[in-house]
C-alpha cells in the first residue's frame, strides 16, 4: 500500500498561511538591539538607585548579542517558572 496526499492535504500544508493560519501560529523575532532597548527601558523605569541603574545600563550596552540572548532566555525561564505562583496569588486576590 502506498500513501499519497490529497488536494485538501496539500492545501492544508501549503506555504500560503494554510496550517499556520488555521492554528493561529505567530512568530515573533526580536533583534538584539530591540531586546537591549527594552531591557534598558525597564531598568531606567525601576525604583533602583541611579548609580545602580547606570551600572546595569552600562553592562547592557556592552554585553555581546549572544550573551544578551542567553540573558533574556534565562529571564524568560525564571518568569515562566513563577507563573503558577502568580496564578495562585491572583486567584487569592480575586476571591477577596
């Protein structure tokens, strides 16, 4: 027995947005400069002492792109790991 794909199957996997459009897939790419600007903006708007902010901003400006990507990945992992605690906190807050 030989397998073959139907016209509907070809349409489903076509590169015209078929499968991606059906599943609602969205790809977001942030360039290193954009990540750097976002992080610097967050640091500058924090409540930290100005000298601390200046040191962190200087480090962010000097960090290579690959290291910046690793930093953002670790930050995302840490924030995702705390999501269950945030959900519990929100439910407790809403129950009041």
